[in-house]
């Protein structure tokens, strides 16, 4: 199973997004290898983006939905609490929830976000686009 990050889904859904084509290709490559899953956290993030409930359900119908479990939430909270906070780099808790889901389940994680990887040494990240310097 490959857990797909919200950053990938957002670019995939928006043909005008600067990473749209890269994310479409990454999803196609990943789907050829394994089943694709999406977190219920991603569902919530998409709801916050002025999409309709029906449109999101339709868009995600090919993905296996993954509920956030207590163990996932605990792992995310622990990692989030240990992250050094700065004005320049404010972590976002939903990112931690999704990465914790991949970590707890031992799944690969397809993402565009190459920030704050240190708390996740046990996650096998797949990056849709080249990582930043």
C-alpha cells in the first residue's frame, strides 16, 4: 500500500497547479506498483479547500480510505511535540497525522513535501518531484 499525501492530491486535482503533471505521473507510477491509499485527514484538508463533498468523494473513489487510529494520532503528537518550533518553519499537525499513518502501517508515502523528515526514519518516502537542496 502507498499512502498518498494531500500535497499530491491537491496538485493532481488542479490542472493549473504547477506540479499537476508531475503528480499525475507519480500517481500513475505508484498505482502500477501497489494500491493507493488516502487518509481521512486528506479528506478533511480537501473539505477546507472549498470543494464539494460529492466532488471529493468522486475524485477519491479509486483510493483506499485510511482512518486515523489512536496509535497514529499518538505517534503524530509525539513527533509534533518534539519538533523545534521557529517562526520560519511552523509544522502543520495534519502533515504529522498522515506521516504517522504511513509509519505505523509500514507503508510507503508519496508526497511533494520534503520538509521535516527527521521524525520519520521508518517511513519510505517517494517524492513526486526532485527534493529541495
